[in-house]
């Protein structure tokens, strides 16, 4: 396997859409890089995933909100969260005008 870099191929200008790059996929495990630039979940939309997720913010800024909490959690580089299966959540915002990079690990429990 070749050495690869999480920051290789990042857009030089913010893109219109969020980008999901699969880095590794195995039965019960998926690791992906997510590149955001001002995106947010649609109004009244909540993710409700069957698998668990561990996510770390590597660059930029974002705010996640859980359906069972009154306010969102602002993330800075290095901040990570564990999302239990079926814990409803949404992205309230990602930093506009800059590149936000996430590393997400999805796995079966």
C-alpha cells in the first residue's frame, strides 16, 4: 500500500458541495475524509445512522447538534465526538469561506 496524505487534493477554493472520500472500507468498518466549506444539514433534517461513528475535526470549524440536547456543540481542530447508533444529529454549520476537514470512522457495534 502506498503512503497517502489526508490533506492531499483539498480544494484551493471552497466548493459548492460537501465531499466524502472513502479512505478504507471493510466489513463493519468505513473510514472517510469529509471536506466541507460552509455546508449545513437541511432544515429539520436529522442523521439517524444504524452504525456508530467516531468523528474528529482536523481543520476548520463546525457546530454539531444532537436532537436530545438544547444547543449545539462547536468543534475546533482536534475536537472529536463519539456518536452512538441512532443518536440523531445534524450539522448546524461549517465554517464559510474556508475548508473544514473531518475524519469519520463508521463501525458496527
